C-alpha cells in the first residue's frame, strides 16, 4: 500500500509526509523460494495423491492420524469447549454475516429482455456447485473467516462447502470449528497449508474436486492459490492486512491511533496509513501510536509493522486527500471527518469503507458488522471488489430466437462472415434463411 510515483508527480494539491514508511521494501512480495516449494509440493500431491497429503500433514502439521476428516459429531460438539459468552458472540457474527449476504443475494435477480421481435435474451444466476474454504488458525485463530467464506457460499446457494483448518498444537481450534458449524459447513478436514488446498482442488479428500477455493492464509497458501488458479476459481490473492484512515481536525487522535494499530497487529508487514487534512491531528496520531505501543501486548508485531509500513500524510485539502487515498486503494478504509458523506460519495478505490468515529475495522473483522472481510490488498481495490455472494454465482446468459427473427439476425451474420472469410459461420446463417423463406 504505497503512493504511486505517477500520482505524486501530477497531484495539484500540496501534501507532506509527516511519518513515511521506514522501509522501502513492498509489504508483500513473491519469494522465489516459496514459489518453488509450493510448485514442488503441488507436483508431489498430484502424482502421489492422498499418500502425499498425509505425508505433508505429518511433516508440516504434526498430524499423525490416518484420517484427516472430523466427524459430524465432533463438528457439532466444538462449541462445548467455549464459554456461553463466546458462543453467543460467534452466533451473532454468523447471523449478521448471513443476513448481509442474503441482502446481496436478493439484489441479484435473473432478467430477460426481448431485443427484437422473436429475439429474447437474458441471464440466470447459478451458484457454483462445490467450494473449498481454508480457515487459518495460526498465531491468531481468525474465527470469523468461516462466516465470510462457508456462510456466504451457502447464502449464495452453493450445494457443498468443505473446509480445511490446521490442527494446531492440541487439535483443531474449537472456536474456528464452531464458526464453521454455524456457517453450514458440510465436511471439515484437519489439514493446513498447501496440502489442504491441493487436497480440495485435486479431489483427494473423499469428495470430487472443488470448483472454487476461498479463504485467507500465509504466503504458502496464497502462492498455492495462485498456482491452482485456472484449475479452480479463487476468491482473490490477498496479501498482508491493510488499513487506511482519512480524517480531519474533528477526529480523535487516540481512536485513530488505536484503529491503525488494530490492523498493524495482523503481521509485521501489515501497512497502516493516515491521510489527514489536519497537520495537528497527524502529529498527535504519531505520538498516540508510540504511546499505545508501549503497553500493547502485541507490540512485537504491531511495532515493526508501524515502523516499517506505517505512514502519516498531511493533505492540503479534501480533494488532495481523496486523490491520495484513491491512489492507495486500501483494503480497509475508515473515514472520520465533519462531512463523511462527501468523502463516501467521492472515494472510489477501497475494499470496504467504515464511516464515522463509531465505526472500526474490527467490527467487520469479527463478523459483527455483517460485511465480508475477505478483501483486495496491494492496490487490488483499484480494479476488484472483495468476496461476496456474487463471487459464488455465475451469471449465465441465454438466447431464444424464433423463426420470425431469423432474417434480422441471419442476413447481418452472412454479411459479416463473408467479410471475415469465415465460411462455416456464414453457412449456419444461410441454412436457416433457406429454411425460413424457402430455397435461396
């Protein structure tokens, strides 16, 4: 998440970097060693099948059992290990995510139009049949991931949704597993990393190959998705979590600093940026971040992330701030100003936007806001949106042509095909004209 030299060279308004990133390296980059290792693993698994999956599960996950699938009873019982308060919070997140996904689904309606007499065209939204979700549970078990992947797929009408999650030190994380259960998962496998994605994509887990793989993960998971793309669909290639805040003099520096650190703690290469029209606020936020880091339990993660990839930029006016933020195209964007609606209507490039001082990215991260947290990073928001119901649906087109419309279509196709030299195309139209109006 960096400003592009092209924008900075053409920006009409003035700006100043009050706190530039401490590192010139991009937040996420393709490591050739990761690419090579993933390619080797995928090749072995495709060649040796389930035996290779088990081999990597033992070597990398520490899983010693022959069977990697959890029983339906185990999945249902996962919530028993949680407090009633924890279960209730997860149930609330699952329900709100489902409600928002159903709203999106309701807005995607089949349609049909008669373009000319006898020529009817339209489209139908048809869900993909099989989805595989990866549910990471490493240093931070991201329990809401199942809501955003399995739950949204089910809201779209997907027939079968399977999930893989790594076992951890003492078995699969119960909160992640309970979230998958709440989301309507059909089958769960205790597998991590590349072997999980390969098992789902190659159909090695007692199921046919999935049509689509979704979910976050580390560099190896992201690279496996990249290499499997084409064989299966994927949601997106997400890098380290990002947050940006656009604020003016009305914002609370303590809240802004807390929200920046709230995403920086995802990883040591997670960018956090503030663009502000108030120099005083920018300087106060820098001081607040330093003060909050001193007592933050995840200082060992958020501290390096802020040092190397954190930034604060003063912009001369609202238009300059908007141009800078659209260039950053952040995954998560918070707007805390005296006129949030003006910025909301003007901004175009972001994964998801959070409006007003009472909004925070964490509400979405944990499923409480209902919106999806699987979002584009590294500038991807300039051209792509995040995961949603629509990603699991195929808008399949159709056309229905009557004899009445034959001259209208066929004569034009004859003319175009003759010019292009495509005789077989021309013949398909000519034959229909002969049957419509007699011999020609």
